[in-house]
C-alpha cells in the first residue's frame, strides 16, 4: 500500500478529530464510547503533531543558507 502524503494524512486526521469532538460535545455518547473516542482523539492528535513537526523540519531545511539558518518573519499581507 503506498504511503500517504503527510499533508493528506494531517488533513484527514484533523477532520476526523473535529468530528470526534463534535460527537463528544453533544453529550449523547455512553461513557465507554466517550473513552474510545477520547483514545482515538489522542492518537489523531499525535498524528497531527508528528505531521506538523515534519513540515516544520522541511521548512527549516529549505530556509538554511550557507550552513546557517535564516528564518524570516511571517507577514500576512
């Protein structure tokens, strides 16, 4: 099975996490189902964090110049 791109994995995990949160916020799940959803949510959060860390590393590599890192401030224009 081909490996999913990090972006797709992140987006899919985040979407599923949002659905779990919505279900849990409704308060209609049993305790057992709530615990299963929470456990799944923790796993999805870890997946998202890992994908973000990988993306950050790629950005840092791309911004490296002459062996030193030059980070430029983000401007939202």
